């Protein structure tokens, strides 16, 4: 199935599908069969919900990766700023020592 033909599911549908397994204790296979989806998809949704909970299923599926990348870049930026401050202080210290 091509990307343009791929069926898209709403966040609510995914959450309700996960709830069938987690709350109502259906098996993954049984819930997937009743909903007309593959058990692999439902299992993937369960894993995503388990790791992200209310932030799971952000939209088209690409936003999750973008959010993760943004978090990674912000953390890297924070570390670089900290290193820069340390280097500034070290440069000032050595300038006083040699001067």
C-alpha cells in the first residue's frame, strides 16, 4: 500500500484501541480483529502509549520524531552553552594569572 493510500487513524481511535487491551483486557489479536486493523499496528500503538502516555499519537506520525529531535537539539544546545561559559571563565582566570 502506498503512502497516499495508507489509512490514517485519529488519536482518539488509537487511544480507544489501546484501552481495549489495557483496560478491557482484550487480547491484542482479538481487539485488532474487531477493529479491522493488524495486531502489529495495535501492538506498536500500545508501546508508543506506554512510553509517551498523553503525548502519544501526536498527529501524522512524523511529529514524534521531530519532537524527539527538537529535545535532543535543545539538550545539546544547553550543554554547548555550559561549555562556553566554562571556557570563558577559564580564559579569564588564565588571563589574570599571566597578566
